[in-house]
């Protein structure tokens, strides 16, 4: 909308007014904002579809302290809030694999080296903890080193009100088997997409060589997952997001 010279705020306002009249022509802006923001993952962390050790950071201090603690314990996925192409979504591992046995036992120091893979194109780079934190907060500069990423970092720019945030989740190694996207209209499932990363990759984002296979809503191989999601988690999703 903005790229075409329009005004997102005016558009969203118009959609809200139509909703008040009982006319549905587009998903509610409030639903899109609440569901689309990456910190929705924190709000559903305690559901079956979530991961209970999911954290959100809105300031540099929160990110530096929290990330150093989670990173010392296990491989992580750090996700910026903006966009859906995989840019700014990093799979992060310690180069030395010297993870602590229990969460909180230690925090990484600034000079520990990280192996990073970005989800938009599966490219890998190595940086220290300090360089990664600097890039995420302030972008490309002498402190963050040289990056081959297509992005510019600065994921907290503008603060929470402007969508500046980072989400920190554990890395799930079974991602190589793929992920499922459930396409819903209201509470009705209309289709399932199995998104499998290309061989050797760990990102199922479109354009990275990932393979998409489409199934109907009653696909037997996913019957257990579908039943649990539809009957247990789905009624809890909207309340968890404050919708």
C-alpha cells in the first residue's frame, strides 16, 4: 500500500469502519497486526503449538542479556519482526559447541564465535557475540564487522511501537523434515501445505529451493496433528493474542 503511494493507517481505519458495519472485505487490521507480529510466538508459547522458552526483546539491554544466556544453553533462532521472506531470521549456534548443562548456568561472553545461517537464502557467516548483537541493534558499522547478509540489521529500530523487536526461540533440528502450514478460514481448515527445506538447508521459506506439497484438510498422515490443533489449541489462539 505504502509503495503504491497509499496510506496504511487510512486503509486500516477504513477496514475497521467497514467491520463495524458488519461488512467483511479483508482480514481485520487488528487481527493481522496481532497474529503477524513475531511476539505472537511468545503469547502462544504455552500452547501445544508453542515453545515455552520463547522470549521477546524490545531494547538493546534486554536483547544483549537475554540472548547471551539462552545462547550459552542451546542453539537458537533469532527472528526480527518485520517481513516474511526470512530476512533477519537467524539460526545461531556456538562454534565450539560448549553449551552449559542447565539454563542460566552461564552467559556467553562477547568474544565467543557464532555460526549463523539466515533463513532467506540459507547463507552462513561467522561473527562474535558482540558483532551479532551490534548488527541486530545498530546495523552495519565498524563494531559489527563485515556482513554478507542482504539485510541491514537494526531490528529494534523505532522501538516496540514501530514494530522493533526480536524473538528468541530454541532451534528445532527436525525442521529438516519440514513444517506444516494450516490454511484456515475462520475456524475451518481448508488446506495443508508441507514445506520442506531443500537438501542440506534448514529454511522452508519460498525461493530458497524448498519443496511445497499441498494436501486437503483431511489428509490422513497429519490426522493426529490436525485433530490436536483444531480441538485443543485453536480455541485458545485468539484469547492468547488478546483478540
